[in-house]
C-alpha cells in the first residue's frame, strides 16, 4: 500500500484512530482528522498538528473534499449521511484493521468474531500461541489494542511470521477489503447491535465477512450447534477448508468424548483441566483448541496453556464473597444472549443487576431464563423498561449502579449471588463496559 503523498481522511480518533494516524504518518500520507469533538476537547491535538495532521469537524463540507482513502473508526456508524456521501463519491473506506493488514508483512492471523465469547476465546488462543511461539505472539483487535498499534510497536511492517490472535467485531468487519486470516471462526450468532446495523440481516451478514477472502488451506472453524450460523454459511458459502466443532454431539471434527476434547480422532485435552465455569466456556475452549490444532500446535502445549487459563476480566468474573454472598462482574454482558449465558452458570439465589444504554433489545429470552433469579434490579437509562418487561412490580428500579448494589446488599442472604450482567451497553453513564465493571468492583470491595 503506497500512501506517500496521498490524501487520507481519518474519521474518528479514539485509540484506533490514533494508531491509524501513526501508521499513515510513517507511510508519508497527508492526513486529515475529522472529529465530532472540538479541537479543545482533543488532548492529542498539539501532537497531531506537530506531525502535520489537519484537524477538522464533521460538517458535510468536509466530505465533499477530495481524498484518496478514508480510514473509519469502527465506532462511527456506517449508515450516516457523511459515510453515504463518501460511498456515493466512490472514495474507498477501510478500517484500521484493513490498513494494518495491508501495510504489515505476511503474518499468521487467527481471527475470532461472533456475538458472545470473543474475548475469552481470543485471549485463550493468545495464551496457546504465546506458549507455542514465545516472543512472536500478539493479542489485539476489538479486545482493546488496535492492530495498527501492534504492527508498529512490534516492527511487523518489516518482519513477518508472527502469530496474531485478533478479536474482530462486526463494526471492524464492515469495511474489510483484502483482510484474510489463516484461521477464523464465528462463535455464534444472536441478536445484537440492531440500532447500529439497521437490522439483523445486516448484522449477521457483516459477521460472514471474516471468511470472505479465505481460500485454499485456510481453515474456518464452524459451530455445528448454531442453526442461525448454519443458514448464513449456506447463504454465504465458505471457500476454504472447514473444521467443525460441537458440544452437543460427535458429528463434528472437534467434540467431547469420554471426558476429552477430541480433534479428528486425537484426544487433545482432558475436560478436567478446564478451569472456566459454564457450558459456554467449554465451547470457547473447544474453539481455541481447534484453532491451535489447525496451526499444527502440539497437544502438550495446548493442554498446558488451557489448564493455566482462568478467564478474562468483566466476563462472569468473581469479585468477592461477603457473609456467604458471592459477587460476580459480568459487565461485558452487553446483550441479552450474554446475560442468558451468565444466568445458566448459576442454579439459584441470583440477584440480577441490569440496565444501561437503551439498545431496544427485547427481553423475551432473558425472561425464559429467570428460574435461578431471586430479584431483578434495574438501573440506568433502560433499567425501568427491563424490569417492567421481566418481572413487573416484583423488581426494583434505581438510577445508578451504586444504588443497585446497595439494594442488592440489603436483600442478599448467605448462599445468594449478586450478578452484574447488564444485557446492554454502558454508554448512558460510562464510556465503556470496562469502566462500568471497574466501578462495580470498587463498590463491592468497599462494602
């Protein structure tokens, strides 16, 4: 990708936009940053202008200017007048992942998407890769570290052959062009991001972009237990090798038999060595094992990595036990399927804290899984609606997470579980789910 002297527009800063700008600057591009924030609100403004970046607003006149390329922050909706105008003018739009892929030397990419389980699965894949290829394994993508940043900091524009565990969201997949992973999977497909995508069809279709460019000896790891995914794989066929997995039956390349995760007839890992709780996490482990075997990694390395893996922060994370009451942080539960998954991990006595930004998701599925729930407490912008739809007058509605924890602490008895699993994003009161989760842990630890 020769960008020397080319006019490139970066829409949206944040961490991924900043990483993209650093790559573009190294390549000699003429960079314009279009930001919704004013210049005074951009703390990096002086540093950006020092390297020649023009900072402008998001007035429509900006998108009438001539640019050779646009790099869009994944948080910027693709169904907006400014993006539609750029498309009308046939100006190429990519994300920072596509930019990084194009400027880096060839690497071994393991790309993981899906509605739920991405972070846990990607993190475990990284742990296996790091044990197998120490010093040449990297964890990045939607998990918090932009791929552009990884490429720059590890010299991947000059050196190939590294192994990259890449969590990738549908926002990042929308503007994929040449990106081609060596191994990839769609963990599952359930409703999410309807507000951003404008409908389920757009959301599900965007996930299939992960394998669009895969071919030949690349390996797509297929979930045979997901009927929605089956429909979309049929509608948008996979053109590379397929390794399937299942936790429901043995009609797959990777499954569980006699207490072992088995891949193509080989007993790879005893289930007893898995420290994560819940059926969903067993699925995440199977995917990581299948990905590792697709890369030719030995079973001893896989077993050692899995047995030492204790999970990720903010995903059914044990925080503290107080007077027999256990507190769990599932702030990453930003959709209804994630909350259902969390609820399935407990038998009884759950005090469920949920609420946040209003995404308009129906609560029908959550309502069907309230058998273990003792009390529902709603907070934030959509808290009142969620409580009304789930339990009506039997629930408790408050304004903030602090109040929700205080109410839970009042009614919890020994043997109960207080579970923060919001079902939605955090943007009504927090900048991200991590901030919400950290706040929850501070509240709990101060009790």
